[in-house]
C-alpha cells in the first residue's frame, strides 16, 4: 500500500457515517419518502450507491485533499454533480467554471456487481459469488492542456490526464470497503489502463495476469507504453506469431480475506509464472510503420 493510500485510509477512519450521509432538505425533493426506499431497486435515491449523500461525498473529497489537488493544478470554482437516478449505475462528475462538457475535469460511473469466480485450478473460492463496486467508466482530464511528445495521446483520450487516476481508485476502494463489498472491480478497456493500475489491481484470472506480465517483459522493455498500447489497438502486435487482440477482463483490488488469500496463494503465483512462459509478444515493425501515421487521424473519445 502506498503512503498516500495509507494516509487516505487514516482520514477515512475519522469520517463518520453521519458526515457521509448528511443530506440537506433541498436534496430530498418533493417526496421525502424516497429517502427510505432504498429497498426498491426500481427507484432512484438521494444516496450514491445507497449510502453517500452529495454533501457527504463533497466533505470526504475535501478531507482527502482532492479539491486542493485540482486547485494546485490551476482550477477554481469547482462544481460537483452526482446522479443517482439510475439505481444500477451512478455517476459523479466534477467541472470547473460551468457544468458543460468542455469544462469537465473528471467523471466516474460505478455500479454494484455480482461476480462468480471460477479459477482455472482447485481453490476454496471456486464457484463462489462476490459483490463488488465496479468501475464502469473513469476519466480524469485536463481540458486546458495539450498532448506533448513526452505525454502523447493514448487510446480513448480526448485530453491529457491529470495524474489522479490512482488517487481516485484508492478513494473508490475505500468506498467499496465502507460498503462491505469484496473489493473494487475494474475491466480495463485498453492495455495501458491495465498496466497503469497494475500497482493496485490484479486480474482475477491468472491467465490474463500472465499475459500482462509477458507483454511487459517482451515489449515495454523496448518501447514506450504509448507505442505498445497503440500498437495493440492498431493490430500491430503478435502473440506467439499470431495477431494479438486485447480482451478486457476483471481486475480487482481485493478486500475480502478469501480473495486476498487466493491472489497471494502459491497456486495462483505458480500458474501465473508458468503461463507467462507460454507467451511471446512481438511488435510487427513493418505494419506499425504503416499504421502509426493513422493515430493523429483517429477521433478522440
């Protein structure tokens, strides 16, 4: 656990349920009974994930230093919006100045998700169901910045990042813990997402963890992360001399003790080590030279 994660955990332990669930009368709407209908899965709630109020989230982010970080980046008049109208998928967004897409600094969409785990070897968790807080979408961006040769655009990016991805994931993991779930779940859409969060997340399926490690071994020692992730996106990477295509899979920050034991077990580690040796990755340089010029023409998300 990083020093920042430990600091956030210490702050979290000082936050009370009352502070995190505090709700103002104006947020109740005309039907105050909605506040007590969390069991009705077809109705929205003023609470994010059925627990956090708007004021509670703002208070927590202030204590975590989240807004101070953005202010240090030069952003002021920060506006926090929370959408809990969909009981299955909920959104937090932060703007500066105006609540318009061009002023969006970050947004996260999360949901509660059930997952049944089937390891490829005998394990105590085989066939068990776990509840997670799942990250459906996460974007932290700087609309005022430009891409540079040192920080080029990555697949899926519209603006350069803010360097806050790990901090956001740490805060979400704290949320997942307070809600007593098995952990935080992420399904990385691109290779660079999986690689950048690998200091926090690990693939439940050891086969996918092995592939990530093999790509790191074979390609990231020779090329930048930007080049590797674009090469994968543009079908310029070979896996055992066959075209490789990235397939998203579940990465987690485990909070459940049995999941932690599984991911730290000799069986998991031995499987990963053996499977890593089964893969060899190579960049098709000829194909890359032809396709690299297309990157500037690919529309930003």
